[in-house]
C-alpha cells in the first residue's frame, strides 16, 4: 500500500508540473504579444516625434536664425518709420497760412 501512495504522489506531481508548464507557456505567449504591441507603439511614437521635429521644430529654428540676422535691419526700418511718422505729425500741427484774395 505504501508503494501505491508513492506512485500516486509521483503521478500528482507530474500532473502538477505539466499543468504549470502549460500555464507558463500561455503566459509567455501572452507576454510576447504584449511586447510586440509595445514595440509597435514605440515605433509609432518614434515616427511621430521625428515628424514633429521635421515639420514643427526645424521651421522654428530656421525662423529664429532668420530673425537673428534680420533684427538689425528691422530696427533700422522701425526707427525710420517712427521718425517719418513724427515728421508727419509735426507737419499736421503747423498751420499753413494762406492769404485770401478778394
């Protein structure tokens, strides 16, 4: 009878190992699917970041560079426009004296 209990114990242990192996296999397959999805999401995020860099950040950098070189010219034009505006104001304030001929 003792031998039969030991054999039953071995059979139960073997069954438990087989069940655990099958469950572990399912878990590993599920983890692989999740990792594959994460890889796809990472690739999509990388592509999106590259597109943002290309279509948003690079034009902003180019605009900053152009503004850096154009700033002296813009300030000169701004000064001249302001001086022209002040001269126009001064001319409007001067009364023009015309003699009436009767």
